[in-house]
C-alpha cells in the first residue's frame, strides 16, 4: 500500500531529522574526543614536569646533605686533627735543638690550613643558616665576600622577616650565593647591592654596576646553564627568578617568592 | 515569488558570498580552500545557466544542468578533501573514488531512468564518508590547537550536515517527482535550498578562519 502524503511527510521528516542528528552526534563526538585527548596530554605533561621537579629536588637535597656531611667532616675531623698537630708543633718548638724559623713557618702553614678548612666548611654549609636563619646567613656571606674580594657588598633588609622552611632557605641562600659569585667573577662592577624585601612576597634583588650581560644570548656562561639551573632552583620552591631587562647599568637579578 | 524561487535566490547569494571571499583573498588561503572557491564558482555558473534556461524556456528547469552540477560538486568537494589530507594513500583513494563515482554517474544517467536520484544519493554518501574520514584524520593527528579554529573542521562539519540533510531527499527524489504534488516537491526543494544557504555560510566561516591563519597555516600539521 502506498503511503499517503501526510504519512510520507512524517516519515521523510523523521528520516531527515535522524540523519541530521547522526551528523550532529559525529561532529559533537569529534569535538568532545579531541578536547578529552588534549586534557589527557596536558595532564601527562604536568605529571612529567612534577616528576622532573621531584627528581631535581631529590638531587639538590642529596647534594645539600652531602655538603653538610663534608662540612661536618672537615670541621670536626680534619679541623680537630690540624688543631692537635698545631699543639704538637707548639710543644716541639720549646725544644732547643730545633730551628725556630722553620717551626714558625710550619705553625703559620698549619694556621692557614685551619683557616682554609673553616672557610670551606662554612661555604659548604653555613651553620649560621641553620642556627639563625636566611637573613643572618646572607648578611654574614656578604661580609665574608666583601673581605675576600674587596668589592663592597651591602645587604639591606626591608620589612618584617618571616621564618621559612629549611629547604626554601637553603635554595634561596644558594641562589644568592651564586648570583654574588657571578657578579664578583664576571661583572667588573665596583659594588654589589643585595636587598631583601618582605611583604606578601619575599623579593630578593642582587644588582651590580658592572658591564651587564644579555640574558637572551644562550652562549654566555651566565645566560646558559647557570641561568637554567637558577630558574629550576627557584621553580622548585615556587619562586620566580628573572633578570630585569630594563636595567641600564650592570645586572639586576630578582628572586620573588610568594609567602 | 514562490518559496522555492525565493530560497533559490538566497542560496545563490550564499554561493556568491563564498566565491567573493575565496577570490578576494585568493593568495592568502590554503589550497583546499582555493578549490572551495572554484566549487562556489561552478555553483554560480550552473545556477546562472539554470536561470537563463528558465527565462528562455518559460519556467521549465533543465534537469541536465542540475545533473551536471552534481558531478562537478562531487569532484570539486572531493578535491578539497584530497588537498586537505595531503597524504599519498588518501590521494590515491580519493582519485579512485572520483573515477568510480564518475563511471557510476555516467552508467546511472545512461541506463537508469531513476538515475538522477541514485547519483545524488551516491554523492551524498561519498561526501559524508569523506567528511567522516577527515574527522578521523583530525582525531588521529591530535592537533594541539582548538579544533574549532581549523578551517577544514568547519568544511567537514558543513559537508556532513548539508549532505546528511539532503540524503533522504536525494533518495526519494524520483518517487517524489512521480507520486507527489509539485507544490510539495517545491516546498522540499525550498528547504533543501535553505540547507544549502547554511552550508555556504559555514564554508564562508571556514574561509574567514583560513584567511586569518594564512595559507597552509591550519590545514597541514
């Protein structure tokens, strides 16, 4: 039996509607599926980044603990042994048969060695950082570097300091240490200013009045691996590290840590 | 002016808009979109020919013009996908499909009195299959960017919607012309014209996206 016009119209409408629905379903599926794939890829990238950061953190922590162990060994073992040797030399010097000048020279060498061991031990792990915190450790480091290099390194502290966890303090200390070292080695500046400003975030600035450098040039020692390492260190503790591009004279490095 | 004539003029305007966008920005669009420009141009040529024939032939359509456009449309839209895929296997497959369809088309129109309906249905199926194939290609390639910003995504979406919408009409075309009242067929044809207008607008959106991204910027991964 042939369908009537109205029956045919209904059937035709249903069939066309069905086809359009099917088309809509296909397009919707493609959009939805691609978005889901993008999210999955993004999630995987985040996981990889987190894993890399954890690996880096573990590596840095192990480095720090090794430094701490070495510093302890140097200070407690070699330092103590050198002190004992010094005392023995002192008691020997009372012996009349010995050449006094030679003994004095040996004493001086032992004193120099003791100083060196103390300095190395302190550089490896400043006990002041553990005992009195980051601000005191930076202050002491600036004073020591001023003495060693002859370049004035004033440290200015603004705002009320807060206590940070040990890992963050060590990372920040190492960053400042590396920045000061870089400035002393490469900047040819006459002064290195270090400042720490406390507020909603801790902003540490290390600046010099030297020759400066172009952070975009990948082949310089400062902007290459060193910069990458410093950025990584900062990222691990949730801080940002950058060089101020608008800084006209010398170099200005900024570390920003949200508190 | 009847509903069919009015919608016919509107969809004709859609073709003109598409052609204008393509040839106005010809140097800035990618190869598949350039082919889309030629498709719209062929549409204008065939529709102009039909208008002239109607004017001369006292309001009588010439079916051969419509049939001719079916082949031109199938070949050109297949070429759009051929250049969009830009892969050897896809190129060979699409060329094979074009040749097979052309032979099928010629056979149907020569030996089957209902061939005009069959060739249109065949065209619709082929276009839907190519659009689905391109969607599969998009998913497989997993472009990083948002799919909605890809010109070829919109072309495929337009193709799949338009030819899905017209498929049932194509399938029953011969039955309708024989068994239904001319007014009913004209009304359905008017609706089909509105589908085509929507198709032209979606394609125009794809052209605009392609212009923004520059030639080959979005269609090749």
